[in-house]
C-alpha cells in the first residue's frame, strides 16, 4: 500500500505539473496568437494609413493638375492682354511723344522730389549732419525764414509731400516734361 500511495502522489504531482505545463503552453499559445493578431492588426492599420496617404496624395496631385489646367487659359489671356497693353502704350508714345513725356514727368516728379531731398540731406528727423542741406543751413546763420525754399524742403523731407504738394509737383513735372519733349521734337525737325 505504501508503494501505491507513493505512486499516487508521484502521479498526482506529475499530473499537476502536466496540468501546469499544459496550462502554461495554452497561455503561451494564446499570447502568441494575440501577439500575432496584434501584429496583423498593426500591419493592417499601417498599410491602411499608407494606402490612405497615397490616395490623398493622388487626389491632391489630381486637384493641383486640374487647378493648373483651369488657370492656364487665364494666365495666357493675362499675358496676351499685358503684351497688347505694352504694344498699345508703345504706339501711343510713338504717336504722341510730347503728351507721353508730360505724363511721365507728372508721374515721376512726385516720386523724385522727396528722393532728391533725402539725397540732399532733408530727412524725416531733420537736416542730416554733414549733408549739403546742413552746409547750406550754416550759411543762413542758423535762422531759416518761414515760407522759404529751405523751410519747404525741410517740411517735405520731414513729412513728405502733402496732397497739394503732390499735385503741384506733378503739374510742374508734366509741364517740364512736355516742354522738354517739344524742344526735342523741334530740335530734331519733327512736329
């Protein structure tokens, strides 16, 4: 009986170990299956995102191509219109050189006068030290008469041209340009 008891105990231990081992094997198999399923799911998700990104890129490229194709005629029309405008302006200038020079003088004068004043030394913070304006101001004895050309230049240098100043400068520029064009036409023998 003792042998039978020992046998039963050994067998029970073996059964317990076998059950334990089989349970561990089942758990390991389940873990491997879960890991495999997780890896498969991860792969599926990754390839899904890649496919979505590829589809989005294709859609974006197609939309860009559509936009470019649809705007090409507009750009071509604008280029044709610009070319035609330049040609028409060239013809108008050739046909009316005095008027064209007057317009150019009227447009350029309000831009050139403030630039010239800054070059001479009339800046937005006053007369620049060491400039031609400072040298001339020194000859005035430090006193600038109100309404003088120097006072006007200081005002324009500091604040820019007023609306009236812009109109006056444009008028003077247009008149000067027209006179210069007329003199050049007369000197060249053309009318």
